[in-house]
C-alpha cells in the first residue's frame, strides 16, 4: 500500500496522480491522506513509489476531466482525492468514455460536490461585507483599506478571489477566512494562511448608513420568509450587519 499525503491543492494531487499513473499503481494500492492545510505553494509532501525502473506510460485524459477535478478539489470531502484518482484510472485503463456514463457512482458524487461548490461560491459573492479600516502608510499618511470576514463551506477562496479583484479593482481589500485569506492592493492578488474571526473588524463608520439603506429598500410586499431563508440561510446571519434587522422588519410586515 502506498500512502500519499497532500495539502489542499489540486496541483499537488495532479502531480502525485501523474506519477502514480505512470508507475501503474492502481487505486486499490493507494491510501490518500490530507494534512489539512491549503497549499499556498505546491509542496511535495507524499510517499510516492521510488522503485519503478521501467519506462513510464504516457496517458492523455480529456480536458473536461481536469476541469472537473480542479472543481472537485475545492470540496471539503476528505475522500475527494481517492475518488478522482479512481476516475482517472478508469478513464485510462477501463472506460475512456467514463464522463459520458451518467450512472458511474464516482461521477455522480463529483457532480454533487461541484453543485455544492457552485452554491458556496454564489453565497460568498452575495454575503461578503467589507468594513473600512485605516492603515498607517509612511509619516502622517493613512490609507483606507476594506476587510471582510467570511466562513466558506469549502476551499473556494482562491477560486472566487478573481471575482472580487475585478469587482473592487480600485480598492485595497482583504477577505479573511479560517482556511486562507485573499488580499488585493490594486496591483497584485495574493494569499496568506487563514485566521480567526477576531482579526476582522466588527463595524465601521458606514455600517449605520448601510443599515438605514437596507431598511428603506426592504419590501414587505415581496416578503417570502421560506424563500428568504433558502437564499440566505441563518448560518450566514452572524456575519451580516443587516441580519440584525431582519426579524424586526419581518414582524412589522405581517
């Protein structure tokens, strides 16, 4: 049995899977393990076979599979690497048309994980709230920066950060999460390790203005509590300033 220990990194899995495949190591011979850290840079931390002396077999897989695998790599399911390698093996050794077989259990599970990731990305786009802080910049100079706290269900921050880079291109901002933090300074997007909630600001000078605006745009005629909770589950409320108003606004509308 071969043990492969990886960070939460698609590139790390891809490199390890390529080596295993070239050495004809079947899925039944591999034990995949996470060390529960996101790979900010690829770091080979694995126990790959070292006794292979033959000529590696070259394999080609559809680009669609690589796209699928990259998406699945964002999921928090600890057996995702095992599932992906099993699919890779079937594609190259058993069933080249695997991706067209709708009843394959591994493909079904991958599609389920991708749906969860897409939903998580949608929620992050909708529920990130920036708060302004002032940062010292040289002698007597200060720079306005914007910081948000979010708790994603999956490892989606590197995937979704370019959206915020484009949306808020003229701002200095940071999105802090327990897994990994994204930062943009109008020139460069970079990532650092995750932090806890205490590192993010709790309020800013514009929060009351935002709450007033939210109150004014709240339309009781369109209120559908079940639909609202489906779109904005209560687990997100603790990080949304407007959530403190929702219950009172709902009571006033009935």
